[in-house]
C-alpha cells in the first residue's frame, strides 16, 4: 500500500494510508485527515494528493473525481483559516 510521504524516521510506521485513485477512497482519506490535529499536515497531504490525482500521466475518471474531492476539502481549509 502506498503512502503519501516516504521520508519517515527509521523504525516508524506510516500514520495514514491516503489514496487518490477514486472518489470513494479520496473521501475515506479525507475522513482520516480530519481526525489529525495538525492543520498544516492536513493541508500538505491534501495538496499532495490533489496534484497527484490532477497531474497523473495515466489519469482515470476516478482520479479526476478524487481531485475534485480534494480541491473542495482544500477550499474548506482555507475558509477555516480566516
């Protein structure tokens, strides 16, 4: 299973398994992100997944839908910041 960030300290397991291949998996990933207390981590992970889905070389219809879900989530984070 792929994770967003691979630069974890030695011996540490990844905290979340986030996906960008379909709308359903993106929505599940956002649920996991909302549970994270660190807003900066939420924004960074969602931005990474958004651009991975949007700019993927072999983009599928599911990835386009996932990109829309992440874009909407990022907009909600921006509104909370104000």
